[in-house]
C-alpha cells in the first residue's frame, strides 16, 4: 500500500475530520495511513503523500495542503468552507473525494454506491444499495422473487439483475434512482440466468 502521512492537529473539529478521512481512505485498501509531524514524514522515505488539514481562524475555512514526497512535487492547496461544524463527517468525505481525485484521478468515491444481494432469515433475496462507507443501506429491488446478480450500467444510471421465481427467471433493468423496473422479455422456453453490460 501507498503510505499517506496525516499531519497531527489538536483541534477537536480537525481531529474529527481527520478520523473520517482516515476511515474512508482505509476502505480503498490502497493506502496505509500514518499520523505524525510534517518534519517526521520528510525523513521517512516510505511516505509518498502528506496531507495537512487546518482551520483558518478568520475565515472559518478549512485549508487542505497536499505534498507528493514520492515525486518531489510542489504542494497542492485547496480551501473548503466549513458549512456546519456539526456535520464534520460531510467535510471529511469532501476531503476524501478531493484527495482521491488528485492522487488516483477519479471522482466521487464517497458518493458512490455498492449493489449487493442480501437475504434475511426465511425471506427472499433482494438487491440492496449501500453507501460507500456502509452507513446508509436500502432495499433496491421490487420484484416478488429472489433477486440476484446485480450489474451496474457503464453510466451508473441503471442496474441489471436476475429475478428467480418458482416457475421462471427474469432479467430486470431498474434505474439506480429506484424508479419503476422494466422486465425484459425473451422467447417462450428461454430462461435467462445471468447478464452483463457491454459498450
């Protein structure tokens, strides 16, 4: 894993934001988080990135500084407005998104969703949607059957899944916003089981 140094801060709101940032970064399983002073990271050849989160006294803005020690690049600096002190988790997720975009070059990691199959005891299987960090989980599929094998469309606007009933199997396309599902039709006697998207 790539080692990321987080510069320590004693302010409670900054510590809370750092905790959210660290928690979400660990879930990517690409980074290893280390906390310490910036000077310590400069002497550690294994640390690739260093991030510093500070709260400006006058403006109330969060100042985020990012150093790429591995490539000896100059600092990147960004300012975030601390909209609500009580919603520090939201601020931590914003900073996580910013960090991922600057380092791995893709967007929206904290707002992404995971589709998976879940089954309660003596109940049908359903396709569920989970937030990136697992804090929000909702039932997604509608059909009165056992719903499995979900697959996202390339534009992330639809989910394709298979519904098994006692007498048949159906392929269902449903908008990710959980609007009305569309059941695909096939010739008589044909039982679709698994499907995927192709450009």
